[in-house]
C-alpha cells in the first residue's frame, strides 16, 4: 500500500551496517595499544617501540571496522602519559628515602603536565569514539 499515509520503510544500505558494540570496543582497545606503544616510542624507546606501532597501525588500517575506532590511539597515548604522571607523583624535585639497610634520593618530574595532557588525550579519544559510533 502506497500513498501519503503509508509508513515509510527504510532499507539499510551496506554503508549503514555497523559492527556490534563489543567489536567496536575491541578495535578501540587495539588502537589504544598502538597509541600507547607509539607514545612510548616517542617518549623513551624510539624505534624499538615506534616500528611495531607503525606496523600494527598499518595492519589495522586495512580493516574498515578497525579504522572507525582509530580514536583509540589518542586514549592509548593518554594512558601512557597518565602512568608517567602516577610514577612522578612525588615530584617535582628530589625526594630522599631510607630503610634499615639503604638510603637514596630520586629525581622526579612535575606530574601535572603529564596528568593534564594524559587526561585530555583519554577524554578526547573516548569522546571522538563515542561521536563516531
């Protein structure tokens, strides 16, 4: 039955078909691992971490479903920066310690910049993923 009062029927196209939420989450976390590895390469390990990150990113970009979750890169990098902020939480400056058998002092960075940028990246990655879903 067609006419002005007939219900509209929409047929989803192949482009509208989206993978289920658990699949999107899995791709998001795969990208997060790539982002954390790349950030580790940029901050500390250099090519030792950057090369595997680039290879993994290249493999992930071959899948259309995976490309939709690429915002996980931001979150992964942010998680690494949050870890650095946690490790440096006693900074900035020198903190000394002593036990019954040893003493020592450690230099700490200011954790606030690491915390702020890490939070911005994690929140930005999650929001970008949510917007894309």
